[in-house]
C-alpha cells in the first residue's frame, strides 16, 4: 500500500488511518453515532477512536489544522482537542473512548492466546 491509499495523517490532535480488516473486527460492540447536521463543534475531554461506516466530513481543530474523513477511515482524536465538524455527506461512525471499562475489556477479549 502506498501512503496515499493508507490515508495516513498524524497530528498532535489526531491520527487518521484507513481501517484494516483487524480494525473492522475490533469495532464490534462499539457505540454508533449518526449525524446529518451540516456543522457542529465538539470539545474532546477524552481520547476517542472512531470508524467511519459511511459519509464524509472535515474536522477543523482550534489551531486551524484540518482532517477529512470518509467511509473506511479510522480517526483517533486526543483528549483536550476541540474541533468544528463540516459534514458533507450524512455520517455514521462507530466509536469508543479509550478510558472506558468496555474498551479495556474488548482489548483483552481480542488478544489471541495460543492456549485458548
């Protein structure tokens, strides 16, 4: 894969990647969020990772840095970031906050132990 098809983009506020098959497997049980509003703002008080099932948006952070997301992307936004969303196509995401008990449980369940 080339850097373009992987959709790699890192910043102090976020990391964007094209989701792998392993990532898609891990989102089972994550919360779903859908939005068709054209724009809104959000303050991220916790680190969150989202997987975009459908739609497209551009997030612009308080310092002016921007990232586009589209179906098939994962985006991790760091705690403390603030972003304005402009949604060009109604969006549907699965998401998980990194500090939740459910997240830690899911990670433990996803480990493939040889003796299982």
